[in-house]
């Protein structure tokens, strides 16, 4: 069996640009944006489409994703790829470990801990603010010894031009959220006096 070769060059129905243009109306109608389109050849080509919310820090809900996937399939089957034969369609949202490459990615991760490889320094910290030019981050200095707490430093601003790579640190974000929840819970409880203990 020979591989089904698909041309992804501009002008081809399989080009990421052509696919994006065809599906953008149904994706945007659902309140989402097309993040990425990838075509992988093979006996049955695979079309991978990544969609995301344009703003905010919420995740794309699974029922919305399922509905968009169905609508995207219908649009492609009835239009652009109607005579292209069988293909696999995968519509998903970006994973938490995706690289942060656009200002919007940083804006969607305000409140999360990220790891940054910078032009002049590497650091980990909590994103406090993000705009079109850069981020305000609260750097975290790792504890010198196991069992000690990390040190949170004063917030600093870093421009995107100074960031080579960035990614959400899922474990550190979860730990930071747990610590914040515990601190809030402790602050809400009335303290015990010596007589009550």
C-alpha cells in the first residue's frame, strides 16, 4: 500500500492557510480561535487542528470542543476537502505544556508559574501581568536545601524580546495554588488562644 501524499503548499486544499480560512467562521462562532493547523501525510492523512480561547485563563470546555470538532469536519467534508478522500481529523485545545510563543499565550497564563529561558538569564516565576510587549513576573528563587521554602522575589518586568523560550511549570503552579489555598484557609480560621488549646 503506498502512502497518500498530500501537498500542503499554498494553493493546495491541504495547506494550513486554506484550512484555517475554511474553518475560522465556525471556530470563531464558538468563541474560539484557530491556534495551529498541521497536516501529516500517510495512508490516511491526519489533520490536526488546535483551537483555543482568545483571552482569559479558562480552559476550552470539552463539550464546546466536541461541537467545534463536528462542525469543522462538516465544513471540510462539504467544502474544501470534499474530493480529497479519507482523512483523520483531530481537533483539540493546546496542552498545558505547550511553549508560550505569543503575547496571548502569556496573557492566558496570568497567575501560573512559568519557566523562562531568557537572552541574559533563566528564571522561574509567577506571571502577574502580561501585555502586548512583555510580562510582569514574580521570580521564585529555589530553596537552597530540601525541606526549605522557595523564596519569592520582588516582581520584575521582562520584554518578550528578552524571552527565548517559556513554558508553564505545571507542578510549581499546582504547588503554588495549594499553598495559597492553605494560607487563605488559615487566615480565615480564628486563631486558638492558649486557653482553647
